C-alpha cells in the first residue's frame, strides 16, 4: 500500500490553537461561545485524526489506483469517493460549515482549517470535491437573492449536490478578461442563455451527486470588453424547475484531463449550450443596466481568495505528510555506521548527519509555513465576527496582504522539499510502493491552481504593496518591526546553559532584524526601477520577492512560537513528556531563521544588482 497518512498526532495544531494564538478571542464571539472553547480543541482534533487515518486514507489508494474514467460522455470516479463525500457532508465536516445563519453550529475557521489539513493530507485528491462545493455555495450565499438561496443552498450544504468554479477556457487561462463564453438575455431578466466552453474544471463532473452547480463566468451580450464586462452565473448541470424537478440543461462533459497526479480528481472540459438550451441565473447587477459593467470578477474573487488559501494549505499538508512519512522510514531503516564511530554497529539512518539536516529542513518549513497560515486563518474569524470595525479592518488587511504569500510560498516550496523527503528514502523513495512518490505527483498542481505563483507575485507587488496607498503593507511590516524591537534585547542578552541544550534566540532575532532591513532595500530598489521607467524589472524579480516576503513573515511567526516554546521547556524540564516537543519547536525556529531567512538579504542583493540577462538575451539564443 503506497498511500499513507503519517500524522502521528495533532500536537503542533493543538499548540497553535490552544497555546500560541490568542484564540480565546475567537471562541468568545457569540457565534461560537455557546458551543466551543479551547478545552474542546482536543475533542475535535483527536477524532478527526482518527477519521483521517481510518476513513479517508484508504480512499487515497483507491483514487491513485483507479483513476477517473471518461466513456460515452460519462465519468466514473473511484468507488470510495462518493460514500466518503456523503459521509463527511452529512456529519458536518463539509459545506455546512459555511452556514452563516444565526443558529448554525459551525466550527471557527481556524479550527475547521486544522481538521481539513489532516483530511487533505490523508487524501489530497478528494478534498476539492467538498472545498469547491463550499466555495460555490458561499458565492450564492453572498450574492444570490432569497430565491436562489432557497433553490440551491440546502442541497449543496447537505451534499446532495456538488459545486464548481468555471473560469478557464481553451483560449483564456490566466487572462480571464479574454474569455469567449457568452450570456444572452431571455424573457426572464434573471435568466440568461449560456454558450461557451471551459477547461481544467476541477470536480467538473462526478457520478455521486444528483446535480452539479457551476459558478460560471461569461460576458453578457453587449457588455464591455475585458474583466469589467464579465458576469457570474449559476449554471446547474440539470436545470432545476420551480417544483424541484430536473430537466436537461445542455451542459456536457467533453473530456477529462490525463494528469501527472491527482488521478482521482475529475478535471473536466465542459461545453455549455451546444444545443442552445443552457441556462444560468445571473448573480448581481445586469451589465445592461450598469454601463456594460458586470460584477463577476469581483464576486468570483471571494471564492478565488478562499481557494488560494486552501490551495496553499493543501501544499502544506502534502509537504508535512511527506516528511512525516520520511521520518518514520528513517527511524526504521538500518544502514551504515556513524562517521564518528566507523567500527561501531550499524544504525538507523536518522542518526546520520545529513538525514537529520534533511528532516529538520522539512520540519522547520512545515512549522514556519503552518504558523504563517494559521495566523491568517484566525484573522478570517476576526474579520467575520469581531464587533469592533477597526479590529475587523486590521484583520482584513492582514488577509489581503498575506493571501498571495499563503498560496504561493507553500506550493512553490513543496515541490522541491518533497524531493528532499524522497531523497531521505534513497532509491525506495523513487518507487511507487512508497508514499512520497505519489505525494510528489499530487502536489505539483498547487503552484498552478488559482492563478500561477507568478500571478500571486504580481498581486503582491502590484496590488498589496499599494493597498490603501501603501498603508496596509506598511502596517504589515511595522508589526514585524514592533515584534523585533520588543524582543531582541532580551533574546540577545540570554545566555545558554553550560552543557545543556541552547534554547536562546539572540542570533535568530539578529537575523530577523537584518532581514527586515534587507526587505526595505528590496522595496526601494523596485521603486527605483519604476522611477527609471524600467518596468520589466518588477516581473523579472517578483517571484523571488514573494518568496523573500513569505520567509520574512514565516520567520517572524515561528520565532514568536519559539519564544513561548523555550519558556515552556525551561518550566517543564527534561523529564516532562512534552519537553521534547517544545525543544523541537525552538530548533525548528533556529534552523529556519539561520538557514532560510538569510535568503531575504540574498534576494535584496540580487534585486539591487539589477541583472538584466533574462531580458537582454535574444529570443533566438534560446534555440541553442
């Protein structure tokens, strides 16, 4: 059996939710205070860890060995996916958690995200069927009238129907403004005839729900060109009549993609209106009454931004699971003798220096990225529920600034980091009998989904640096400077005990300060290039700048965790069962701040140097 869910416990997730972040703020909101508290976190995460291992992991093997099939216009999915979809939906772990009605019992976003990290690690291919249903239902909840909500939401929330987002077309991928899908008015001003083709639609078809509700971007006839003229439509696979009955809606699956990984995920090509009988409900304003402007892109960005966070989180879960698998293998595999004792007994490979470095490389990245992402997940709860408008606004600013980081950084790093996990296995890591080979195949798509990571980098520099005339990003950087200033003196004055484990963090804070200064140099250099009208320099360096921004933020977050962990370790002492957890947390921060964060000032030097070779090379030179 190649697939394996290797999370042994939820200790780091519990540390984040119960110890590190001030989640009592979230649990005290009226939405949650009658149902949950910090004391309930274990009772949520422990059973979900067991569910991930016993219920979800077996479906991962099924999805990889029995990929999606397309024959005679019909798709066939792995047999285990349908029952799992309906079980998770019926038991409240899926779409119903977006219910914002007053009496709905839902998990706080931060706790729900911890659950879904484990579920995704157990079967990354399965998750989008529920996540996309939740996202599309959320759009109807936010922008639909009461009629549409009553028609679609109950059956989407209980899993009777699924949902998708439909953006990409054969002639328009990232350049969504060039889509060719059209919407034509009917006698009912709310209903339009839809005609067009979409490709790469995740969950675009299945064989386990009664209906699939597509949230579909199209341009109303006569609307302006570009993204401003795009509208969003609710296009069900089967048209839903007022009495609840179905009729054909001229939505056809024309094929499925044959991919590097994610074999159990139905990535479909769809044709709408081939027989001129596809209908969709318009969400929002009619462009004909709004100077030809639609609201589709603004509406879809709600779902896209949520999906970007979930995509980054999926990359993190795969990365974590790969290293947890590698750790278990390295604890058992006996090979070689220590270089320090070449005549001694053979040892398990986790004792070898390079394997220890490799595993700490993975541990440090997983924990730093996880810290970054859960800080943003908590902000989502604050933005939605806090009574203070200023607090909600600050949380919203953090989410806006950090979303491109949380999408791109985990998914960029996961590819090569999982390669390091494979390396720890040696030759066995390259064999399909071991889980990391499949994890590598499954993870690669995440850097492409929901806007490639280059697009995320343009969003960071072109939009988020300038958000609120630069004030939002300035506050983001200032918070890190304040954290550094508040802690650096004590950290740098602390002395390591003689003969004990060094839990001091002076050098780590020194590196954070240096990285903050280097980041200012990056921003000044890009500003200088714009002042010289060298506009191509920004996209040339933007992906590296996004990585450096993420490393700065993740470094700040894991260093904050290390302060708490060092204090806990000193209080508990070496004989306590939790001592090694806290020491490991400090060591993760040490490794990350000393081995990863220095890339921030390396990028600063590269950006300031201004090498133009990639721009100056003749296109013909690539032929040789």
